[in-house]
C-alpha cells in the first residue's frame, strides 16, 4: 500500500474541496493529502472521473496493488470511506521538498495520471467519494455475474 505523511485516518471523506480544483498546470497547494484504494476499485474510479468530472493526479504503487488519488489538504481529517485510507503528504510532487517536479511525492510509486495530464491539481474529495462508491457497486455487480 502507498505510504505517505505523518497522520493517517482510515476510511472516509472530508467536505468539499472545490477550491483546490483547477486546470492542469495551475499551481498546486503546498500540501496535498493522498487517498489510497485497492487498484481494481481505483482503476474503475479513474475511468468514471475521466468520463465525467475530471481527475487529479493519481499514483500507483510498484506492485500495482494500490492507487493513490491526490486530494486537497485537510481531506485526511474527515475521510471515512470504508476500504480506503487518507494520509497527509507533502508538496504534491510539484518540485518542493526532496523530490523533483516530475517525481511522485511518495517513494516507490509512479504516476498513473501525471500532474500535467490531470484535469485538476487535485481530485475533489466529494467527487472522488461518489466515483469510488460507483466503482464498488460496479465491481460487486460484475462479481455477482461470475
């Protein structure tokens, strides 16, 4: 699983964070939080977000077991979505701190959706929560058909 930051809150969602959404290439907040989910659910959510509301930068771990969505700072404090976790991270991988601008903010990860290819600087937590819920229902429906 992706690991970042100093604080971790398992499960949940913060309130709205549309204030940090914007076009790709817009300056990101100094600190972003990271919502991690199992890869299968995360990939479904990425597809849903790309088709509808846009998606911010997304990380994958080296084993491709987990995806991490960059979300606005403060999201970790109220994140309560079962099956996911939200941690605080630093600098959003945008050139601050010890890692370079093109490098992910978490060691041992890579970009699934890099910042320059993302719709926004961060994914809105409310929109992400809805997409993750829809993804879980889709996976459950597919699994019932097997």
